[in-house]
C-alpha cells in the first residue's frame, strides 16, 4: 500500500486528529514516533511534524533526524515542529509573555503563497503553546501573523518546508482542512486516491498474496470490526476462512442466536459455540474488575484453542485490530498506563502457534464502517454500537451470577430497543445498562421493596478515547425507567449516568 504521507509524532494529544484530517482528504497516511523514521522514505510523498507537550528549549526536548526530510521532501511542521525548525536552524524560540492557548485570528496572511490559498484574513485558528518563535530561522519568509503571535506561519526559501504555530487539525481552526489540502495536494502533489473501494481492492490483493492457500481462524464478536475483517478475508481466501462466534453467557439478550442468523446471509463459514456455563462457572464469586477481565480472556483462549484445533492445518489468527490500538502501542512515551486491559490487543498465547493477520490495522473506526459499506455489509450491522469484549461482566459491578446476567439482559434490551424505536439509536455512539451492587428501598403497590439499582449510560464519541454523555429527552428516560421497573423483576430504581470521559471512563469497570 502506498503510504503517501508520514506523520512524525512528538507526543501531541492532537496527532491522531492530524491523521484523521489527512484521511478525510482521501489521502493515506501513517503515524510513527519521531525517533522511528524509516531508513528509506521513498514511499512517502510528504511529511508532517506534530505538536508536542515538550519545549524545544528544555533538556528533554525531542530531536528528530530531519536529514532525509528537510529540503528533500515537502514538509509541514506544526507547533512544536515549527519551533524545532526555528530553534535548530538559526532562529530563536523563547517563552511567551502569556500562554498562547485557544482561539486566535490570522490578522496578516500572505495569500500569494500556495499554503494560504482561499484562506481569508481573520480566519480563526487554534493555538496551544507556551513558547513562541521570536526570530525566524535562516532563509525564512513570514506567511501569517495573529495579534499576539508575529510569526504564526513561515516557509523556508528554496525548499518546500512550511511551518505553522497553530493546529490546523483541530475543529476550531476554521480553515484547517483547506490549509492541509493546499499543502498536500497543491504543494506536495499527493494523489487523493485513498477510498474505501481502493482499500478493499488493495487489501484483498495483499491478503491473497500473503495467505495463499493457508487456513485462517477468526473470532467473530458480532461487532463492526471483526465482521468487516471477516468479509475482507472471505473475499481473499473464501472457505479457507473459519469464523468462530463464542457465546460467553455475557452477551445481550438473544444476541447469540440473532448474530448467527445475521451471518447466515453473508456467505461466511461461521461456527457458533455456546460456552456460557464454562465462563459463568469460572467467574463465580469473583468481583474484582481486572480479575474478571483476565478470567474471561483466559477462558476465551481455552475455548478458541479447543475449536481451532478442530480445523486442520490452521496457520493464521484473524483479528479486527484497528489503528488507534496500533498507535497507542507505539506511542512516543510507550504504551499508555494500564487503566484496564483490552481483550483484543496482543493476540493469543504462543502455545497456539498461529500467525496474526490484521486487515484493518491501519483504519480508524469510521473508515472501517465506510469500508464495510463498500463491501455491501448491512447498514444495521455497521451502525451497531461498540460492545465490550468481556460483555455484561463489566457492567455487573461485583460478582456475577446467572440471575444478575438475566436481570441486566432484560434491562439492556428495554433500553436499546427503546433507543431504536424512538429514533435515538444513531444519535448515540455507545449505550448500555449497568447493574449496581446496591439495593434500595422502594414501594410497589402497598408493599415495601428492597431491590437492585440500575444505571443507564449513553455517550457520544468519535473513537472512544474521549466521550460526552448524551442529553436524552427526559420523556424518553421517564418512559424507559417505568418500563424497566414494571417489567424487570428485581429492579426498583433507575439512574442516568451524566459523567464524561475523562475523568470517568465509558464503562464502569
């Protein structure tokens, strides 16, 4: 696959946003840490340097090797990148009198330069830095200023090297997409040919060459990522793909049967394995969230290993890993601190002796859905909310029993079906119910009750890294609450979670 654009990451919280904005231009790009520049850059047509929480003036400043890049490839240096070039090539970077953070407007623009074509004076940009460029580097020409920042943008004469102190990737930079297009398309001459159809064509071709006549085992979850990965693999190797859908007893109500029915019409070779009792027995009496995750992961591996051994000469494990997982594992600072372990990162243990194939590892979630649509996958399946790998186990706080699973399945079904019936499902990124480890006093009829409390959770997000709670209509919440309390035995109180991520997480465990 042509990589087109290389984004060097200096640890900025916005680096993924740069990649997303580039992909939105139908241009393929790859993020790599600043200190992992490939020996050959022949496959890259342009390079972007990200921002950073570091200062170019500090002892722990990050120093990229730009010998293959500056003056040799079209280069756009953003924020830290712009300051790095100034600091190391004859300019001066100094602390700002005031921290430059938030919205600003370009008071001066050199519209004769291609970088600012069709961008008007007064255009809003987003600043996020405590240092500023006092003096431009050698052979630099100023291209833009704000009221507070004289050298907001510049280029190096005789090179296709451009630098900006603001963040074009952030939504608040109103003409950021135009600037990125100007740089990538007009200046760097990058082709806008990264489309879902092109991805499918290239990926299927690569999979055929890589897998030949080998057999692949893939664990289906019923979700978007594993389904799209399965259809891509099926197009490449047909019946040599063996899909296994494991019921861990912690799925949504009727989900095991419903998902198997859904797959029947897709031509996939799918085997359903009901291992509910095996999982629930292993989880009996366990209430620690991380312990529950590890037990579920271990039992899944055992079940999956048992089933894969029945497939003669299976050599590959197919996974639905997507790009955010990959980026996090190679970040500038190393893998993020463990908040909770993820079931789909890291593959299976060595004893399974399977090589891993991940056809979606370079795609963001929204791109996976677009690829799925181009493959003809049903829109309802592509629009499914994400569902945690450990299932309802991490939505039952405390120990897990079949009775609690049944209660939560009924509550969850009322909530999710209600969202669909009222046309709210597609306005929500993820929704579910949580069974709390507390009882509360209630009154039903003339009798006092002492029963369970459930919390409803609905969030809006792009990729799950941050999330805001959804303002569902009060009338809807009232109706759902009444249905749950009246129809689900054992529940007498419903609450709605209005926490955002951060500081909370989407799931409670």
